[in-house]
C-alpha cells in the first residue's frame, strides 16, 4: 500500500532534528500539482448503487484510467497524467470516500470498487487501466469481470502472502481513528505496513506522533479549496485495509484474466510487495514485467512525493501503444 505522507514526514524529521525552520514538501506539492490540475476538467459517473464517482480528465487519445492507491486521491498521479496526456485521454478517479466521490455506503467491498470502475469505463469507453497498490488489487478483480479492460498495468498490489507484515496493527489504527487521534493512527498505519525508510520505521511511536501532528497542521493551514489532505485521507485507510484482507487468497484465481498485462515494481519497495509482484509474474508467465532499479512504492506518484512519473510513464506508453 502507498502512504502519501512518508516523503513529507521524512523531510520534516530531518529539518526538525537539525533545528531548522521546516518548509513542508506538501506546500511544494500543492504548487506543482495546481498548474496541471487547473488544465484538467472534472466529471462524474453514477455507480450501480447510486454513489457518485468523480474523476479528473486531461489529454487526447485512447482512454486510460489511472486508479490510485492507499492514502491517495485523483491529485496523486497528476504528473504521470501530464506525461501521457499528449497520447492518451487520462481519467483520474477519486476512489470512494475522498475528493470528488461519494461515501463508501452499505456493503462496501471489492465488488463496489469494481462497479465504480465499470461505470467509468462504460461512460468514457476507455479500455486501458493502470492500477497502483490497492488500486492494482481492484484492477485485477475488475479485469476478471469486465471484458472492456483490454490492457492492464499494475504496480505492486499489496496482497497478503507468506512474507506480508502482520495485520495486528489494524485494531490500534481503528481505535486511534475512533478517538480522533489522526497523527497517531497514521504513524501506526505507516509502521504496520512497513512504509518509509528503515531508520524511520525504527523510530519510537512517541517521537513520530508529534512530528506527524506538526505536518498535518501545516498541511491544513496551506490547503486550498478542493485539496484532499492527509487529515481527510486518514479514515480511508480502514477501507483499503478491508480490501486487502478481503483479497487474501491464492493468486491463481486471477489466471482467467484475458487482458494483456504489465507487472511493475521497484527494487526499493518492502520485501512483501516485491514478493507479491514476483508471485503474480508466475501466475502470468506471459505478462511483461518491469522492475525499476532504485525506485520504491511511490514511483508512479508526483515528483515531490519521490515519484518518477516520467520514467514510469515511458513504460506505460510502450505497453499501451
């Protein structure tokens, strides 16, 4: 799973420890994405259960849906969309519970997410999908059910396999969210999902919480209308963890996917994500696999979140052409 705030918090830690005035990467990210976001248009579809699913659209050409991961929104891949917009019409949905889209509703699960993607594909007539992290899990389920998906690229779906971290942290995360302690909940989720550098995960919870609180408060102060902040995204982690747990079963069930497949991963990602990518490559022996040397789970995101959208975009362009 992807944890949006890792890069910003690492920067905050470095500066706080050095005793300097912190300048949040979040504000830089807002500046860098605003220009591109202003060039996109927004629209929405109504999913099968009546929920509104909003999305951003930019570019011209065959339709490509980019389905974001955990603690992300439609803003999170704006720079990747811009890199591909000269060749493809890019659709960037806000998955349920955030941004332009409606709430999770009764009976939320993988099936609802597949229905949401189906509604977007039906309206836009897009046939290409790029799923990132939990968005990749949703995309794989969708490719089994929706023949409209002709080509599917996935980046590090966080399936629970034999080398995955324990999900025992979820109870603590849910309790902290229920108590309104968003900084503590985010730290619990990040450490539990093994995101961020090793030295960062080794830091004590009590030290990380006030630094996270500082970062969240700064982001709140700098937020503009339409921004999706970490305070807003924090409760959505519960539902992404739900999707991950619901998808815990042998990956052989995806063998019946008929779409062309590209499997992407990075050498700096946690071992359990690399294991997931390797296992899927065995399930799909004819799928194309690309490993980004020196990149981690954030590779497809915006540059100010340590992403390399141009590099990832080149591989996607080659695959979807």
